[in-house]
């Protein structure tokens, strides 16, 4: 089992380095690098590799293996919104029913309508909150990537490259 795990580790490492070598790290990040001091391609590749590792150490973020940022899940279990809606609806229905001559029927109809409105309002609020949570997770992921890009850029600029 240990032999299989070791071989799998070696294979993944080789594949990762092949990906890195087949396309420049900066290009895979959507960045452009210009060798300001007439560095050759081999030097630039070595510098990018060193800066890739340094930026990971500084930020804790690896763009080739980004962490999965999961949005908090909204509690969509019943919370009494339907009951509160039914109570409000029953009160309103009883008032209208009293005017019309049958407070009991008015209260029953009002309770049903109020309960349905309460459940719909809860679902709508849950959906809005979940969307906000999803957006926050996406923003956090983008923030981590941007921090990594800043660290990578600083390193490359320190080695004599112009990077945008």
C-alpha cells in the first residue's frame, strides 16, 4: 500500500511539473512577463518556478491546487414563519369575516392564506441569504487568488521582470 501511495505521489508530482513546464506559470495566471534585464527563457522559467513556490509560502494559496471555498448553507428548516403568518392571517380574516357576518370562516381562510404567505416569505429569505453566502465564498476565493498574484508579481519584479 505504501508503495502504491509513493508511486501515485511521484506521478502527480511529475504531471504537475509537466503542466508548469508546458505553459509558463505567469501565463496560466493570466499575467504577462517581460524580461527587463534580457533574461533568457530558461532563466525566466527558473525564476517563475522560484516565485511560484515563494508566493505559495507567503500566501498559503496554490493556484494549481486552490482550496475549495464552500458557502455556508442556510438553515431552510421550518422556523414558525407559517404559524406566525397563519396567526396574522386568522386575525385579519376574523375581522373581515365579522364585517361579512361569519368571523369563523374568515379566520380559517385568513389562517390558510397567512400560512402560505409565511412559508413563501421564508423560502424567499432563505434563497436570498444562500445567494449572499455563495457570493461571499466566491469573493473570498477571488481574494485569495489576487493575494497570490500580488506575491508572485512582487517576486518577479524583484528578479528584474516587468509583469502585468
